[in-house]
């Protein structure tokens, strides 16, 4: 469940993919970058959309993930499943603190 602070006046959506992009002249491009952009295009206000690859990498972690849908994405021959990470804005600072503690 997400909550919003209307007084803040802005929202954010995130699209995440994984992979090894091509690095050239200080820029990155390639299929992983294209997929990240396409995944982001399917995220709506306050959503974190992830590719199936990212979902598979997170198996066994404490993330609640639900399938949003399969999408026809430009540049990809087959429909691509896109998933949402369920999160609650009101719990975000605690979640970030927990992740930071795990990293140290």
C-alpha cells in the first residue's frame, strides 16, 4: 500500500532492469538500457516497476512483488512481463535504514 503526501506536490516512478550496457564516450546504451526505459514507461505515479530479470534476482529477499501485466514493448519481439514492487511511502525511511545497516 502506498501513501502520498499531497503537500509535497510531486511524485516519482521508477523503472529497473539489470544487465551489462555498452559504455562508449561517457554514455551507456544497449538492450539493458532500452529495457529499463521501457519498464519505466509502464510505471505510474509512485510505482517501482521492475523487469522479470530483476524480479528473479530478488527471489528470497523481503520484497513483495506483483505482476502488473505483459506488455508489447518497442524493440522486443515477445510480450514482456513487468512487475511492481509493493511499498509504502510512510515506511520508506525505515526501509532505507534497514538496507543501509545490511550493506555495512
